[in-house]
C-alpha cells in the first residue's frame, strides 16, 4: 500500500529536441516526438498533428504562450493556457498562469496554478470537473476543491 509507486504513463525516451538554457525563441514551436525546454519560448508550443508528443519543461524553462501536447512534465513557468491530451505532471517548481485542460494529472507539493483545472475525456453524459484555484498553491487547493466538489 505505502511505498509502492504506480508506473507513470509517460514514455520519457521520446525526447528528440532540446531548447537549451541559453536559447530564446520568439515565435511558435511545432514539434513531434519529444521536446525539452530549458530556455525561453515567446510563442505557442504545439505538438504536431495526432502524434503522441512529450513536452518536458525544466525548472529553468519558460513558455509565454499556449501549449498543446499529448504528455507533459512541467517544472518551469508557463504563462498561457496548457492543454494536455493524456498525462500531465506538475513538479514542485511548476508555475502555470492560465487554464489547464488535462486527462490525467499528477501534481507535486509546491506546484502552483493560477487559473482553472478542467478534466477532459470524460465518458459521454458526464460533466467536466472544473476547479478554480485563483493563485493559490494548486497542490493543496486542487485536492481540497475536488474532494469538496466546489470552489476554494
């Protein structure tokens, strides 16, 4: 029961591209496979087409724009909406200012979200769960809001 971790649903071996910490890109980035961002992107970051891409944003990385991907591991800053089709992991240094749409979410203590969390891919006939956490630390607030079924 305790001490066992479930296997994560992300294939980390998919990383094929890197935006290094000394790189700043102004404009949209469209990727396939995997992308690690240690630098700065001022523009949208989009996973190409129907591919199951992975975005890894390190604690040094920053994206100012919308992000759309299949899987994501975030430990840096995103200023814009984040849409993850499958699995999203928000690590302790993650800072997201914008709305997040996800299917599966893992949020570590210390991660913060200023915006709404919207769970997608619900079976037909069920409503989406929306959690408004307006600037609070998301790890504690999201769990409390979700279990209470209301706003924090």
